[in-house]
């Protein structure tokens, strides 16, 4: 009960204070002044708000800030002869790659899958026909081997089994016996310095297959199989086979013809023997009847 009475007394005192403050504002005229100021500010805001209409017309001429007519722009095209440069024909090779080529673009070739596989097959045949028992492997050439970069990676297994474990100078010997120096980097299992001279000297192309025969610990005998020459060799082989087949066919026909004649002779001899035997039987019968 005591708490409720204290709350009521507090509320009553608060309300009484609010009423007293309101009376004081009215006596001073502050309420009217605040209302008038709020009305004035609202009217000013409404006056300042001016919505700009969006332009609906499309400008044919470029709009200008000035209302003055624009001065005519003089053109000098008729006075000066302007010759546009002719369009450059795009090469089938990437320009950034072509800038690193060590040979002219006319000599750069791109082998097809069939040409590459044909050259690799011929190289494997050449490898199998090697009379020595030296270790060897076949490597198919790509553009980075023969046209730019000139880094030749060797088979990792072959390097681990047969080549030195450190960086050494190697000798590349071609089929004619000419020697070229190259550097073998064991950590990267490939040939670096010197391989460029060998590739450019022999004009190796993309798709060529090379047989590397290790004749000494630091010497390779290199046999080259050209990708673009294998097709001609295959065509010549096909022509040789066709000619040999054509020569064998008439021989067989002659032999078969002789067999036919022999059969005819055998049949004729048998028929003559039968005729002779039949005549002999007839004569015997006639003699018996007599």
C-alpha cells in the first residue's frame, strides 16, 4: 500500500509540473512562436523544390552551353593525301612465337599426326636393324626442339640407366661421322648448349624422328628419319609391291596352263588306252566265235 501511494504522489507531482511549464510557455508566447517558425520553414521547403522536366527530344546536334552558333570546323582532308596502310595478312603462326624462330617462316613445317607416326615407325625399324648391342632410343621432334627454345629432353629412364649423373659435355655424331658438341644436364635430363647448332645444321623439322645410339659413355650416334620423306618412300614401296604382284600373276597363270595341258594329255592317254583295250577284247571275242 505504501508503494502504491508513493507512485501516485509522484505521478501527480509530475503532471502538476507539466501543467505549470505549459502555462509559463503560454504566458511568454513561446508556443505560438514555435508554430509560426515551423510553418515558415515548411513553406520555404515547398517553394525551393523544383522538379526539372526530363528532356524528351533527341538532340540531332551536340548540345552546347552557349546560345551562340558554333563556328564551322575546317576540314583539311581534301588538301592532304592520307594513305591508309594495307592490312597485314595474319600468319598461321603466332606472332610472339614467330619472333623467336631461328629459321625463316618459309622453312617452318607442321607435321600431321600420320606423318609423325610414320616417321616414328620407320625410326623404330631402323633401331631394330642396328647390328650393335649399344643402348638406343627414338625421339620424335616437336617445334620447340628444332625451331625455337632448342631444349631436347631425353627419356628419364634412359638417362638414369646409361648416362652420367652430373652435367657433362656430350658429342653428337651424325651418319656421315661429323661431330657436334652439346651439354647434357643430368638434373633436367636433357641436352642444352650445342643442340641448337646440330638442329639448324641438319635442318630438322617438326615430326622428324631421330635414333640416338649411345656408342660411348658421352657420345651419341644420331640417325635422322625425315617425316616428309617417309611418305615418298612408302609410295615407292607400294609401287614395288604392286609391280611384284603383277609379275607373279602371269607366272601363276602359265603354271596353271601347263597343268591344264597335262591333264588333257593324261585324259587323252587314258581314253586311248581304253579304246585299245576295248578293241583287243572285241578281237578275242570274234576269234572265239570262229
